[in-house]
C-alpha cells in the first residue's frame, strides 16, 4: 500500500501529542484495537495486551502530567500493511531511541508496539522509574 | 499468511545463534537484503541501512567473540507479511528487552529491525559500551 508515509507519520505524531498532553483518550485512539499490542517502556518488562499497556499509560499520566517528551529524526520503513517508525525522544536531558510499529486497521494506521531505549544513560534513573506505581 | 509462527521463531533463533557464535556470515543471512534494515543497539544512535548495521556487527564480533547472550520469553505478533518477536536477552547479569522485526522476503522471514533496551541498568555501562570502536 504505497503513498502512506504521511498517514503513518501522522499516527506517530498523534502518539507523541497524546503522550505530551497526558491525554489517555487520545492515546487509546492511537493504539490498535484488533491487532495485539505490546509496549516496552525503558527499564520495564514487556507489557503485553491492551490491559497491561493502558495500565502503564494511566500510571504515567496519573497526576495529569507526563514527561515533556520531544521527538526528532523520524525514519520510516513500510512492510505492506505494517510500518515501523524510528525516532529520537528527549525527556529532560535524557535521549532515547524509539521503535514505533503501526499496522493498518480498518484503513487507519494504529500503533501495535512501542519501545523506547536509553541512548544516554547519565540520567537513566529519572527515566526508567517513570511509570511509578505500575507494579 | 497463517501458520508461519514456527518459521518466524526459527528466524529469531537464527539471529541469536549467529550473535552467540559471532558468526558474521550467518548474521548476514538472517537480515533482509531487499527490505531496508535498521538496528538500535543499547546505548547507541539508530543504525540505518545494511552498511551501518553490519559495521556494528563486525565491531561486536571483532575479536572473534561476542557477548554470551541468552534469550527467553519470546512473544510473537504477526501483521500479514511482517512479524514482531519480543524477547528477553540476558548478557552476563544485565537483562534487556528486545524487539525483533521480520519481513517475508522471497518466501523467507528476514530480520528488518532489531532493538535491545536495558531492563536492569545496574551493569548498564558494560553493555552499552559493547560495540567498542564503532564510531
């Protein structure tokens, strides 16, 4: 399915907008409902399925705030009905490398997997302890 | 394309066998040649394209050895001709969460993306400095 780059990058943008705004409803709209979903927050075990993934977002957004994530350097690979966006996240002074995987669902690109991993680890603990109260 | 689970997990196994054996030829056979490929080693910027990705593997395998990676907890999601395998890597006492993305290429499942991120950061520096001499 060619010509989808703009739609995929918009889905990636919507993910980070929901993240920055601590907007749980917008975050729920970003993620797939029919494809299985998974998430690897930095420093955490794999979260498998919508229940676990959204338990984590509720914890991250708990106080009505979320970390001020900035995003750059998006690189897109499309494999038929799946697409992977790599980008760089910055949260305070910590840089993370992110893998965001999307899949076509009813004509829309929906997130099916997110992993963010530390590039710089100087301030690692402030980031890896991000989803406080999750367990 | 249903019924592909065994083939996808075999491709994932082949990746870690090549990794453990520091076998560059086997590693080259694991990765896609026609799909674009990317790799996010822990603590590193994104590597984009076969040249950058294999420069990293040559550095990691430089001395004829590679870290004794152990793998467990593989979870598979398939999206048509793409498949994502999440698994846990252990290198010495450090635990990493890995995202391995595969795509069908001429009937075989080939790796198109690998990201490993730290779960435990106690011994992070010994792992994130792994590809010494890469830059």
